[in-house]
C-alpha cells in the first residue's frame, strides 16, 4: 500500500496475504519493531496484553503462530488493524510506477530514483559501509521530536549548515533531481523494509532553501512514519494554509521541519540580542533566512508565529521579490540557488562510495563513469 498525499488516496488491493511459516516470521518481525519503537521489553508487552513472556519471545522469533485472539490483543494494544500483521506490501517503487495519478514524466524520474537507490545499496554492500537507522519516534509531539533529534545529533541550538550529508549519515539517503512543474511533486519518501534502508527524492528545481526544508520534512517521515507507507509530497503540503487539508502526518512533519531547522530559542536570541528591533524590516527577514539557511516562506512563517512580524506585514513580505532583494543585498543566492536548478545532484556520500568501490576493484572504470557521469574524462584513479 502507498499513500499519495496530494490525492489523499489509499489503495488496499496491492496487499499480498501471507501464509504458512513466512507469516510467523513477518508477524514476529512486526511485533518486535513496534515493541522496540515504544521502548518496551518483551515482559512489559506480555503483561500489557495478558500473554506470557515466553509466548511473546516465540512469536518474535517466528517459532509460534499467533491465534486470532492473541493477535487481536496485540493489534489493539498497538492501535493497528490485524491486517497490518498478516499482509505484506507490494514493493514500493513498483506500486508508485503503476499509480495512474503520477504523470509520465514523473514516472521517468521515479525510475531513475529507483535505479539510484539500487546502485546506492549495491555500493554500500561492496564497500561494507551500511548506514545504521536513526531512532523511530512514537507518542511524541513534533516540537519534542525536533528537540530530541537535535540533541541526539549534537546540534545544540545552532543552524544546520549542510543538512544533506547530515541526514545521509543518519540513514536517509537523498537524491536531488529536477521534476517538471506539472508533476506537482516536491519530495518523495520511501522505506525499503526488506533492506531496512530509507530514501528521499527532493525536487532540485526548488530554491536551495526550499530543498533544505523538503529534506527536513522527509526526514520527519523517516523518523516517525518509516514503517507506514511511501509518501509523495505535493507542493501544497509546504504551504501552511493548505497542509491542514492533507493527512495528519503531513501536519506533524511540517511542524517538525520548522522546529528542527529553526530552533525558537536561537531565533529569539538573534532577533532580540543582535537585530534588537521589535519591528523587523524585510532586510532583517532576509538576514535571518540566510542565517538559518532556509526558504523565505519558512522564515516568514516562523517569525509570524513568534509575533516578530504582524499578519499584515507577513502578507506584504510574501509579495516581495525576495530573490532580487537577496541578490542586491548579498551578491549571491546561498550558492546553489541558481546553478542547482534543472540539475541532478548526487549525494556526496554516493560519490564517495563509488570511488571507494572503484579503488577496491569492485567496479570497473566504465561502471563508475556510468554511475557518475561527471567523472568522464577526469583522471581520478590516484586521487
């Protein structure tokens, strides 16, 4: 099953019923993941559902088949349908490529994204450099999740200066690729459960600040929703006035992205101790935008929420040509804003994995140049 959020549509018909020994293993694996995500021991789960510790242990190991009654108790405890435990999803990329609502051009990009994901995992296996998963958060607010994740990553209250490699090292592999406006796709999140690997596609036609926000949003799906369904995020999801029309998890990850990228205590410190104004001008807004490395929309929404700009001024500033203002004031547009447009941007880690595999003689020169076309004609063998 996949959720395509910009159509608010669900499809259950792509589930595959599981039978026999494989069912025991799938059920057990799902129970264990849910239990661990909640930070419970087997004994605590057993006590909560009125079953023995030994029975839960055998279930998780795939050595026992649950009765309908015992599975019903476990499903009710985790607030899941029984079908969650007894059906298997169709491979996520296959389902996306069959979806009628995704247009032809977007499907071509999704095929490239799938190939990139397959190549990425193959390079990790060749080099022995698999990534660990970040924690899975449950029963938590978006603000608290952002706070805990920043603490886990050692970020303190400072801006995230280069978010893409940071998210990669924490298990979210990212490809930035251009998508046509008519495709109406800003980002995609997919978790390959069989490989325990997460991937995000970010539309590189967006400004760098917006790409940063999309990446943080998809990271929120990774931390909270990875075992649910793949997500295709429509541009409207990133507009506060429209996000309430979509699945509740979009509102959650949207709020997470704001707090993760723009810690309120740091924003307050910069405004009150540095800028020192109760009324922010547009150049102050641009200064804060660049300080936090986010989109103009993200900083405007944050400042309005914190009541540093009024709703009237927020509307006025939204109409300004922020690109020209920023270029006039600072002479550049945060580096990649212009040159990154209509361009595929492989992750730095993917490039490094390719070179590592080549030097270990796992792939040939022709193969690495096929994976990384920018290396054609460059003598990189001794670099």
